[in-house]
C-alpha cells in the first residue's frame, strides 16, 4: 500500500513540476508562499520572545506576502491557462 502511494505521489509531483507543465507556476507560488510563511512565523516568534512585537512590523508584511503567494498559487489551479 505504501509503495503504491509513494509511486502515485512521485508521478503526480513529477508531472506538476515539469518546467513546461500546466501547474508549474501554481506549485512554485505555493512553495514560495510556504517558505515565506515559515520566515514570517519565525519573525513573529522571535519578536514576541524579545517583547518587541507590535502590529504592522516587518513580520506582518512578510505574512501578507506569504498569504498572497499561496492565494496566487490556488488561483492557478482554479483558472488554468487557455490556449490562444
């Protein structure tokens, strides 16, 4: 069962991450969004530990950018490219 699941995952991700694939940029936006989310959470944790957190700091900007990237990635799945 696990072997079949891993093969399915490899096939799906291989097709999605092909450079010319239809969902390549959508997956890329989601991955960069998760990377930015990790960075934003680190900034939040660090500033709250130091006691210097306030609303509207750099961490909130990174958080907004991360959510925007994830949203753009999801929109890429909903609205696929249309051939001209």
